[in-house]
C-alpha cells in the first residue's frame, strides 16, 4: 500500500541514493592512502520531469529550483575532480567529510518526510 503513495516512494528513493553515496564516500576514505586511487562520487539525486509520478508534479518557483535532484535510475559513478597527491591519490579527507555531512542531511530529510507522512496517515485513520 505504501508503495502507491508517491511521497513515500520519493522518500525511499532519496534514502536509497543517500545510502549508495555514503558507501562511495566510505570507500574513498578507506582508500585515502592507496597510491593512484581516484576519488569517486555519484550524481546528485534529481527528479526527471518525464519520470516523475503524475500525482507528484513539483512546481518550480524560480530558475534552478528543482534541478539539484536526480532519480536513482541516473546513478553513475564518476571520478571526482581533485588535486592529486604525490602518489597520485585524489582523495581529500576534508572533502569526503563534507560530503558525509551533506549525505546525512539528505538521509535525515528523507526520514523526516517518511515519518511525517506516516503521522498524517495515522491521523487520517483516527489513531
């Protein structure tokens, strides 16, 4: 039943994307001393207009408003641009920690959306 509710599906997709990105950031940190290792990342989560659920059509109020999120079907790993150390490694621990904080905020947002949606459903059922 909850898979038919578009906002819950969106929250699930955001949480899944955050989980996948966190795994990549963890791998980057684990390989911070590996010679010639190239830091990886994935594209930001974004809702593609042609893939969005017809029941959920976000409204952009200004230019660039909803352009920072990519659907999970568009996840691709790519090498992050970074300055290489003398051993050829491009991992910056400061950058990776910043990404980890961003990911935590994204995951918390998805969890909050899910919790509030469930609260609304419970209230509408009188529980």
